[in-house]
């Protein structure tokens, strides 16, 4: 099972009732897998006529209270932004997996992390956020799926799982487990037919004066709650670190190898790996910045998450960047070389 | 005193935001009556478009969702597939269905989605200020065809019902007009038939196109608008049951 | 990436259609069954259709960080283009298994690199199944490295090969062993 198929099966285990998707490389294994497995489970699979249609099918299924998801890769996710904005506005839960590829434009089909801005800034129009998860192993990708559905339902929010071509295509041993679920609020807002009750309305239009402002404050309160409660990140060897390398997803695996190697060579290196890209582990990074270590951010892009790291570090210490765009993947030796450049000779105070 | 005419329960008792002489109110009533007569309020979900009818849920007392411009057939697909026992209808104008949402309606029909589509054709974009719609007839003056629509520049009026008629997945397509009591009675029958098909789990999409007056942007009195439908609009959009 | 433990990085490369990805999956499956950590990363998409295929497999007794192989410990190449592309990346002290049926020259590599040239196509043809050449190559590799046995790999064939091709299990098993024997005979 490749990462794409594994995440699909994990979504089924997590109770995904309906899947809608449109073919695009490098995530086609998901659509193919779902077309076989969802009918077997007596659930819904539709190959849509476009990503635009797919995200709106998700919107429809979600409005009726069902667990639903779509998957795509970068250009297709761009097309979905309209629908994601409407989902956010209407406060509908949904899971959207982006198996990122190189851009801009048609770009290529190689792995990339070029959609960080799009995912973490909302991506579509309006004042909103989506929760963004950035797994770095196939096991974590699989574990992300039930979490994504739970977060979506708990906060009535679209959740983006940001993977890339490597995670989607690679294989490694995994355990598919039915994890204990969160306690979730009832979906009493869902459109199920107004039988013996007043009508339910799912909407994102707020025309009367002040109504939309009020709605945005309500969304903001929810986002603040998420920032308070849902940050996930992993840290390693920060105690004595002179250099902290920050990376997420597959780039973080490369960083882990490079940092391990650096430690062996006597360099005091550590790393921070954000798992939730929004909410971003701002506090954790700010704390590490208090120790005045140098920061190196490694991405498969020309520098997107580095801006969030800089915001967190707030000028207390230098934040440097190394990345490769357009399907280029930094190698362990390239990252190691950067670590050495920044630490040898040792930083003087 | 004997009541001989009353509001059907699914039509809410509230003031309307529609202009005098607008056809939306009539179309809403036909849908509400149908829902009440079929006794399906408790299992019906409606989809409001972007356009003048975006607030349809203020008048129709059923579960409703408001969706992105043109995407109602995709949303309806998601709803119906995930809830085969529910009755799903979309209510869309000509900008919504025949311009920005052409792809969605064609493909929903193409897949034979078991949904009901009420298509309001008033030959103009109402909500945004009376611009040309794909269904604007030749010679018609709008905010964006100030000399009148010309085929050479803006193309011919788009006949969506005739397009959909060709698709095996569309099982019932009928065009009616909201231009007078006799036509409205026909339209009611068509709307009810379209819902009944879904209730009977008929295998495909049903669509009723309603030629509907927009006196404001046609710059006519409501009475003249009704006449204009019959005299002019029906030339480009002939009435009748096209399929099913 | 501690050097104390076992950490083997492998690239397998050749033409599309030579069973490159299947070979990588077999290796990964075998390692997993032995309780080892493993990652498998195929080339995908246009590159596959362009006529070349490769995959990266890492086998270790500790969690694997990066699944990408920059400098392999072992390289199995089934055609010349792949040899030219990947051989310069081999680590010193590494192992090269090359398909001498399609590669007639001996590459100039560091002396510390061991080269085993296996006429995998000829051996497979002898067995009556040209498409089993990949199994000959992997058999030769397993015998040389010794960390996983050809028998263990043979036991994983059924779960790696699609059911519709299961009639080829005996010949693929045979090919694995012939590859292993070739290495033994030439040591």
C-alpha cells in the first residue's frame, strides 16, 4: 500500500461516508482506491467533472451531516478554493487532502511544498482559516485522517491535510488502527429534512448591516480556540542546541537525518517539526528563540513557512533559509552542509 | 366567511424582497404547494442559487442551503448520493445555471443524478443590475448590451433545455411560462411531476424551465412583461414538454 | 542514521517494464516481514512513461528518516542508462549489481566498490521466462548482501505479485535462486 492508498483506507476507517474526486497526479491512487472500496462499504464515491464540482459535492454531503472528503494535487486544490471559502463561511466540516506537486501553473508532478501559503492563509477569498496538518511519515498520514475528520466535526471547519508526492507514492510499514474518537457535538445544524422541527439553513451570506462582522467575530473566536488547544509539534534536542532546524512533512525527515549526522559530528543541532501548520507552533518556536539559537528553515519551496518562523522568532535571533523549489528535494548532505556553514566556527556570543 | 384561497404552509408568511411583478414569488409558491401536496416537507432539502433567489430560504420553509454561483447541481449530487431517501431540489436562475454553472448542470444530467432542478429563465442577470444573460434574446437591451443583443457579438440565446434533452441522464425536461393563470397552472403540473419522479426514484434528472418576468430590468410594467414573455421570449424558448 | 545499526540504502533502476518497482516492493516486503524498518519510494508519473523506472528502498533496524536515497550503499541497474545515471552516486565500499546482458562495458568506479555483473536476461531466458530477469538480479543481490535471504524473499512473492500473475510464482522463485547461485559461483 502506498501512502495514497493508506490514507484512503484510513479515511474509510475514520468513517468517511462520501468521497468525491477528480484525477490528478500524484494522487490518482486515492481516487482509484476509493472507487473500489467505497462501494464495497456501501458508501458514496463519485468521480466529478472537475475539482470545482468535487468540492461542491463535498459541500452538499457535508451540509447533510455526512463525513466527507476530497483529495487532489496543487492545481486542483487551486480550483477548489472557491468551495473551501464557502465551507469556511458556512461552517461546514470537510477533509481536503492536497498531495502537493511542483508549481506554479501546471508545474510538474514532482513532490513539492509550494502550497504552504495557500493552505495556511486560507487560500480562497475572505477572512478565514482552515486547520492544516503536515504529516511526515505514512504512519502519521494515516493517523492524520481520523484526527482531520474529528477536528473538522468538532470545530465545523475544513481541514486540509498537506502531503506531497513522496508521501503519496512511498511505502513503509504502517498500523491501521481505530483510534479512540473525540467526543463530538451533535450535528443538529445538518440538513436532514425539516421533519417535526423548524427549517435548518446552511449559508454564508450575511447581508444585514453588521451581520457579517458578527459572523466573522464568531469565526475568529473559534480560530482562537483552535490556536489555544490544537497545536501539534515535535521537538528534538533543543536543550543545548546552537542551531534549530525547522521543517515539516517530508522535508522534516531529511532534516532529521541531517541533524542526527550533525550531532554525531559534534554539532549541537536540534529540530522543531510543526505537525499542525495552522495553528502554527508559534509559542514553541518563540521559546526556542529565547535561547538565542540560530534558526534554519528547510522547505521544498523558496521559503513559505520561514515567514511564520520569523514571526514567531520576532527578530530575537537570525532565521536562515534553505529550500529547493519545483520538485527539487533537499538532500541530507545539502542540509548538513548548511548546518555546518552556520555553526562552524562555533557561534560567538 | 368561507376561505377559498390560502397560503400553503411551506410558503412562509413574510414580506418579500422581490420587485413588483417578479416571477420568483410565483415559482416559490408552485414549489411550496408541490411540497405540501406531496407531503414531503420533512424529507426535502432545497438549494438556493446566487442571484435574486439567494434568499429563497426566507420564503420556503424547508431545510435549505445557499451555495456558490452555479454549483448547485454539484452540491445536489453530494446531497442526493449521500442521502438517497431525501428529495433534493435546486432552484437556479439563468446566470447561475446557464452561464457560470453550465458545466455542473450538464454533468449532473449526464450522470443522471436523481435530483429536481427548477430553472428560472428571465433572460437577464437580476441581482447584479440587469446585465446580459446567456438567455437574453436577440435585440434585448440590457446593462451590458445597450444597443440590444447581437448574435455576431454576443451569440444566440442559449437553449439549455434543448441541450439537456439530448442527454440520456435527463429523464424529464419541460419548459413552461409564468405569464398568466393558464400557463402557471401548466407550470405547477410540471413542477409537481418533476418532484414526483424523484419521489418515485426515477433514474435520472428532471428539470423544469420557467420563463419568468423581470419587469424591473426589462423596463416594463408587470403586465407588459407578461405579454413580452408570450410574444417575444417564447420565440427563442418554445414552450412544451421536451422530454419525458 | 547511526552507523552502529544496520542501514542499507538501495537504488534499483532500469527500463519501465523490467519489473523494477516490483523488485523494490519485494525487497521492502521481505524486510518488513523480518521485522526491519523499511521505506520504498518509486519514481512515478511521466518519468515512468518516459521509459525509465527506478525506486529507492531503505532497510534499517531503526526508524528511517529520509526515504530518499542520495548516495546508495547498493545499486541494481538493469540497463546502461541507469548505470550511467546512478553509478556515480554509489558510496565507496558499495555494491553494484549490473545486468551484463544489456551492459557490455565495465564502469570506472572507485576500487572499493564491488561489481557483480550478472547476465540476468540470459539466465531468465534459460528458465523460459524473460520477464523474471528482475528476480535473477535481486537474487544475486540478496545472496551477496546476506542481510535478507533469497528464501525469505521467495516467501514474500505471493503477497507482492498481483493475483492474476500467480502462475509465474514458481518461475520467479526459481529465478531468485538462480541469481543467488550465480553470486555464490562467482565469489
